């Protein structure tokens, strides 16, 4: 059974940092392009960062320069390093294979002002 489990969220003050982790089970993440998405209450889900199988990264303008997506294939894990967090980053964050609809539970990130 394919599972993607996000973790690392929490409550932080503006300017703080968090590192989110996405661990795959029953699937080898190394062979997929991966993305981190977020959804805030009342807003559409958006792609904030992606990384290809070859390691090419892209970021939404809203997080560029603050977030870094990376992957550790030996650990079957994709990370999202979030720095200089802002209240508008508050959302549930999800990881997903770009080409597959396999949404998990996500992890809550709350940034206080």
C-alpha cells in the first residue's frame, strides 16, 4: 500500500524555521517528480515547491528564497526546509508525486505574528 506521511509541522513565530519531511512507504520516491503543496483555510491548494527525479527545483514566488526542497533517496524522503516563516505561510502542507493523485493527511504549519 502506497503511503506518503508528512511530518515536522508545528507552531512557530514569524521569522522562525521548520523542516518538513515526507516519507514514502510502499513506493520508491526516487523515480518520481515530487511536490510540496499547501492549503490554507478558504484558499485553493497551491504548489509551493517541486523537485524532479534529476534534482531540478522550482518554487512559487511567494516562497522563493525562503524555502528549499530536497530529497534523500536513501531514506526515501523528501524535505521542505522553511526559513523566515511568515503568517501567510500558515497552512496544511502536503507532499505528493506530481503525476499521481495520492493525497495524505498533511502536516499543519502555523506561524504567529
